[in-house]
């Protein structure tokens, strides 16, 4: 028999009524699992005497003009169905509605009403695929690569959870029972509270999109307790003195360290995200009323900001890059090198980190230089600019923060530092 046998089933073509004396439909027959089967018309009819049941093809008969067309189409249906089948998760391979949707798509008779038959994993995988291949025409709807990667990580965790717990996860199963089970699953893997929270956030986002698309009708995920869990991470900022120590450090013996340090300092003196400050060139430099400024199109906010070029950036450009800016460096390399630079600059304070892992709060002492990363530059700018009494509205205009609440949650100012700043206000003079 000329049949295709995927790992989960067998594809055959057969006649609906093989013993008829008149034309009968050629059927697509797929058997899978334990006694499961789907049968659909291929759109072709034939007299049984012209059908080769062994090869599942139209016989070579001179009176049938479209024999090659029919046989070619049958091969195409079989090939496409097998290919789409291989992309499915195991639960979807047993779902007749999903299989029907695939067949309808191949036959060109897919209707919008068939979309709601997709399972959660089918929808999630297709959602990712659409964004990865840039099939959405509206740029406002596109996801960036970091967000896509985060969704893929969440989907992987959900598939592991589903497999390990035999949960049969689908849209209608996403409720508070699932929520507690999934959180517990992640806690047992000793993920931090913030990581767990990000996965919950991604699930909610996917469910919202599926609901908007008419795929999902289960709204139990909107329960007030079905929410992202989080805790404030141990983030640091470098003091103005520590920034000066980095700036003054002689790193001529290691050009990679030096370039990473200089890019970091540009991040500090501009207050931008690493995606905006790493890779600035002469094209970003404009002159207004005799003053040189950076013109930066922020990737996240889509806003254009103008930032005065700090004297120390000018000095870095003049002394080490012949009046140019340091070339872009991979973020991972900056994160690796800036920690080593911080250690050499003797930024040795001990920081106590607190993190909820596996449901338990753990405290660990860590060297401050080990916590320095690309984002520390921006946080240090915002904090030191605030302590220097730069108006908050001006800091936000440069940093891109949209609300004061967001800004104050972002900066790292101790109660003592805030008290000293307040003491300098006119009220206490």
C-alpha cells in the first residue's frame, strides 16, 4: 500500500463506495491514536474500475484526461498534511478539530470560523511564527526579538509543565487551578519570583490576544488573583565618585575593557538605555546654537531626544578615539568587562541581595562590582541627576520615563540621601 505513516497515524486515499457502478468520491482517510479516524472528501470523483486501490491512485487509462492532475494533487495533499502534522504538539495531533482545520487549509476552503478550533499551543506557536516571519503588516503590532524570545521561553515552560503533569492544557483549562499548579511547578524548579511573574504576564498577554482574535472564550484568567507576582530586584547605582573612579582608570593595557568602560560612561552621561547608547556615531551629533548635542531616536519609546554632550564624553572621544565615538560592542561583552573594570576601580562595597526562589526568601552578600551591568549606567545617571537637584521633569525628558511614580520607583536613593536633599530645600533654610 502506498501510504504515508507519520509517527502518530497513517494516511490513505480510498473510495467512498468502492463497489458502486457509478462515480464515487475519493476520500482522504487519516487514522491515528487508538481507533481515531478522520475522513474528508478530496473533491474528486471516479469510477471504481479506474481506481488502483493498491497504489491509491487513478489507473493509467487513456480515457481519463486528468489522471496526472488528480494523482499529483493527491500527492500534494498527503505531503502538505504530513508536513503540518509534524509541527503539532502531541495533544494537537489527537485533536480532530485541529486536524480538520489543517486539511481545510490545504484544500483552500478554510473559513474564519475554523480558527477557534486551535488549541492553546497551536495558537501560541502560530502567534510566535507570525511575528518571527514579520507577516503582520502594521509595524505597531510587531514584537521585538526580546519579547518574542520571552514568549518562546514561557511556551516552553508550559509544554514542560503540561507533559510532566499530564494536564491537557488548553484555553478552557487556564484558570486558578492551573495558575497555582504552574506557579508551584516553577517554584520547584527554583525560579525566582520575578521570573515566575514574567511567565504569568506572558500567559495573560497571550490569552488577551487569543480572546481579542475570537479564539478564546474562557475568561477565568481575568480573576483578580491570576496576576503577575514580582519583587523588587537588587539593583544598584554608582555614585558620582565611583563614576569618576571608572573614568580616571587607566585601561590602556586592555582595549576591550577600555572600550566597554567608555561605552558604559557614554550611557551614564546620556541617561539612555543600552539599545540607544551603545553604537552612537557622528551621525547622532547635531549642533544647535553653537552647542553640540546627541540626537537619539529611542528604540523603545519611539521618541527623539536631544542630549547635551558632556565634557567627559568629549574628552573620551578626543583622547582615545581621534574625535570619534567607540564602536558598538555586544551587550554581553560590556556586561562581562564592566564588572572586571569595576573590580579594578575598587568598587568593593558588599551588597545584600534578597530574592524569592522556590517560594523561599534567600539573602546573599555579593560584591557591588558583580552587580554592575549595562543598565547600571542609566540608573546611575537618573539617581545622581536627582541628587544633584536637576529638576525631575528634565531628567525624565532625557531618560524617557513617562510618569513620576515610575521614575521614583526606578532611582536608587536611600532614605538618608533623600533627607539630605530635602534639607537643602528652601523650606528648611
